[in-house]
C-alpha cells in the first residue's frame, strides 16, 4: 500500500495540473460524458450567435430597403426633391451621421460570446492522439468481434440504443489512420468501404482518386498485384494525368512480367510444400486468436461431464458469524483453475458510491515496463482507474471486510481497492496478475509478497463485449452487475498458476465498470497454509 500511496501522491502532485490537457479521453467513458455536455453548451452559444447575426442582418436589410425607395424617388427628380427643406436637411443628416452608424453596424462583430466560449472550451478538447485512439479502438473491435466493415459502417451492432453510421469521409479517415500505422489490412477494408459508399451514390466531399490511390497501395503492400493494377487502372480512368499512378502502373507491369517468367520455371512440388505450411499455420492457434474467440463467446472448453460438476450454493464464509444467518449465493464458474462467482454481493448504492469516489481520480491505467521497472501506459491496457482506501469511506471499508469474510484471507496486506472504467474499445490483453520468477521486484515496495488471489466486482452490465476470459483454459466470464468473481493466482506452495492467465475483452457497446482487490501472500500463512508439493 505504501506503493499505492506513492503512486497516488505522484498522480495528484504531478498529473493533475496537466490532466485536462492530456486525459486520454478515448480510454474511458467517464470523461467523454463531460465532452458531450461541453458540446451541448457550445451549440447553445452558437445558436445565440446565429440569432444576433440574423437580427443584425435584419436591421441592415430594413435600412437598405428604406434607402432604396428614397433614392429611387430622389434620383427621378433631384431638384424637386431637394426643393423641400426637410428633404435637404434629412440628406445632410443621413450622409453625415446615419451612413456612419450603418457602417459601424455592418462592422460590428457579433461573434464575441461564441468565440470566447470556444477558446475556453478548446483547451479541454481531445487532441490528435485521442482521435487516433478512438479510431484504433474501432479497428480493434472489428477484429475481435469479426465485424464486417459494412455492418460497422452502417452501425448495425447488437444492443445499441442510438444507431449511428459512418459517412464515406469517415471511412476514408479510418483508412488513413490505419495507413499511417502501416496497417494495410485495415487500410484496404476501409478505403474499399469509402469507395463502395461513393459508388452507391452517397453525396460526399471524399475524392475517389485519393481513395483509389491509398487503396491500390495498401493492396499492393499485401501482395495482390493484379488487384492493385485493376485499382490503378480505375484511378487513371478518373485522372489520366495522375503522375504516381502512371509510374506505379509501369512498375506493376514490370513486376507482373517478371513473376510470369519465374512461375514458368517453378515446380509442382514447391506448390505442394507451400500449401502444407499454410495448413499448418491454420491449425496452430496463437493466444491472440483464442482470446478473440473467447471474447466472441466461441471456443469455450468445458465438457458436459465437467460442467455437471459445477454447482451453486449458499455460502456462509465458512461459518463466519456475519454470514451464518444470511449466507450469500455462490456459483462455480470454472473448475480448473477454480473460479467462483458471488451473486448480489455489492448493492447498487454501494456501486454508486464507489463510482462517485473514483470518478474525479480516474486516470489512464498503467503497467510495469519490464525493461525499466517503471509504470507506463500501453496499448494492451486501455482503461482508466483509481485507487480507493478503506480509510476514506465506510463503504470501501465495508467492502474490504466483506472480501476478507468471504475469502477467509487477510485484507490488511492487500492492495487498495482498484476501480476501473473501460470505454468502448477499452480492454486489457492477456496477462497474469501475479509476478513471475523473473520479476522478483514487482511488488517489492509493498513488502507483502506476491498477489495470491484476485477478487473482481462487476459494477455494471455491458451491452456487448467486455467479458473476462482465460485463454489458457478456454473460459469466459461475462460481466453481470452486482456480482464478483474470485480465483487464486498462486498454488498453496506459492508457485504461480499459469492457467490463470486472463484478459478483459474490449467493450463493444456500452461501458464497463469493475473494481478489484489483489490479495497478497503475507498474513495468509495460517489461513491458507503451504503444501509440500509445488503444484498441488
Ligand atoms: C485486471 C483484470 C479483468 C476485467 O484488471 O487485472 O484482469 O474483466 N481485469 O476487467
Ligand atoms: Fe488481471
């Protein structure tokens, strides 16, 4: 906890002064709701400006019409007109003062209020990094949840309340962001989508020539030469003088001819070999694929036989006086590693209190950089989090006691309660909660040993996505508000249990609140005694 305190003091002391200039908006929904309100205020201010500008124009119009009539009459018979002394006086007055007043009115700047509002608010606006972060989140969701580009662009997602779609220009923008990341796979998908929407007749300022330029390059980078040529040909039909496209076309033709020659001399057996390695590649599932499948609710690995041995029960915390009369509902989620879920274990009021305490302190979650040993942000952990101490609120203290009662573990050596909020696309890729043997210093500051167990409260439902998955064993645990899951990270011997590797899947729709308690080894010596064999 000393460590948390240090981090917390650092966070308060160093980060808050600039926290508004750089809040990584895209990492959580909490700060984004502030932006919605800011935008609403700006719209009101903009409408006031429009009204002021309209009323100014109205006055000018009236003046112009009046003068139009007057000058018409006057020019028809100037001498007769000026024969009337009142007319002569009025002409002097108009030219000497009234036109001057009109000039001032025309020059009057009505935009003051709006512009100063804008200047103030702009300091808190998201920056390029936020925009790229939000775009990358979309691309990540597309991969994880196997969403086809058209579905995503038309906004046809499960469980959405407010349908929203992407314009051809938006698609082009996403494609460009993928391109700057040298991610040609997504560049192709999104440039193609932009093109498709334009071909379907969408009115847009997006330019087909630009799109085809990016698209053909992305396709070429991925090795599809004939498609790259076909696209370049299309570009040249629209803009025959396009220099780069003309150059590329010549280059493609040259490569094509060279490949044809080479193909003639290649043998069948080589083709066979290539096919075989391809099959092998498909059979082997890297962790990333397992993780993504579990996130989609596929690839669960639990035989019916094992499933039959999962039970639910009323649990009294091993005859804990606080729970004998009112035991809690407990369900087995998984057998090995054993993961249990507690139901109705945190009330809506408690959740609200915890969220309110955490909100002002949420900052981008960090990870240990194994090279420098320092805390840094990482693309594989995208969320905002805050630490809450039991001293600061009876609710937090009560929650800590509850964890101690129901796990039978001493919470005085645990880390403080961590509250995390994942926005759309927020995730935490596969990791261990415990420190491995090659990082003995990870929890040195705490002085309470390794993270023996994890307690994780789900403080919200998630409309789509956001599961906690265990790729090693093929388990998915779905968030359900008011429940909590618990598992041991270490065997009783103190050895790390590698089957507990887990991840928080990206949120697809909605947002996800969790809070967790990492319990440590010290203090558990008699509560969970060591065994003689390592992996028991
Ligand atoms: C963590 C974690 C899982 C989740 O914060 O270490 O694994 O579902 N969270 O949020
Ligand atoms: Fe974790």
